[in-house]
């Protein structure tokens, strides 16, 4: 029978923990005029709040509600859900004005 030997505890550097709680992705406005890389975005932030912050950074009108669309799937992100649950790091999204038709 083999004797069990304790294995060293894995330590995580503070930077590694921060990388897991934040991520980066590419975004552009619906016209393709403005684009930027959103860096260090908290994964737990609601997608709607991130959309408004990106619109502000792109100097787009802040009195318009904005939403994000995943370019890979074509799906609009749920504004209330955490953005990190809806897209992966390196994703490409389009910032579009939210329209209420009908």
C-alpha cells in the first residue's frame, strides 16, 4: 500500500483571480463608424449597463437606450443578465439602439 503524501496547495496570483472576474471583447456601433475593445469588463455586470457605458465611451447619444447583439449568434443580450454569462472573452458584439415597435 502506498503512503499518501500531501500535495502542495495551488496558489492563485491576485492577477489571475482578476482575469477571471473581468474579460475583454470587441464592440462596434450598428453603423460601423465607432469601434473599440472593451477591456477589464466585470463579468457580473448587467449587459444593459455595459451597453450604456459603451455608448457613452463612443460618444453616442446617451438619451437613447442601447442594447448589445452577439455577432456570432445574432442574438440580443439580455439586459438584466450578467454579460459574462452571455458572451465569451474575445467575442464581437454590435451596439444598437433599442427599438420598441408596435
